[in-house]
C-alpha cells in the first residue's frame, strides 16, 4: 500500500546522491517527517531541478526494508524561486 508523507529535506546530517551515469532513474536523499523521524528516500526518477530549494516535500510511496521507495514528489518551493513542482518517477 502506498502512503503520502510530508517532510523536509535533510541536508545537514545527510548528503543527497544522484549519479546519472550509474543509474539515471535513482535519486537518494534523506527527509525528516512532521514527527521528527528521518528516513532514507529512494526516488525512482531523475533528480528534480532546484530540489535543494524546496521548503516542504509531499512524497508518495512505500516503506520497504526501512527505506521509503518514492514514486512521486510534490515540492513546495519558496515563492521567490518557482511555483511548486511535481516529479513523477518511473514505474519499476
């Protein structure tokens, strides 16, 4: 069953990983949900443009082996940058 989780990107304690040469459809990062729990997120798509600038992430996916396998991300960006963006991953 898929869940929708709202959280924030955690770049203070963890690094993002995206290597388009190795796998263009795998983007890894860590996010902290509204309860304060931080989990690794694996997005099945390319790294969204301006991802680092997002204020809030609404992620759709499944928890598998302690990692959130994400299929869709809605990024809430500060108004001074862009409008909100949606990234949809590739089906596995």
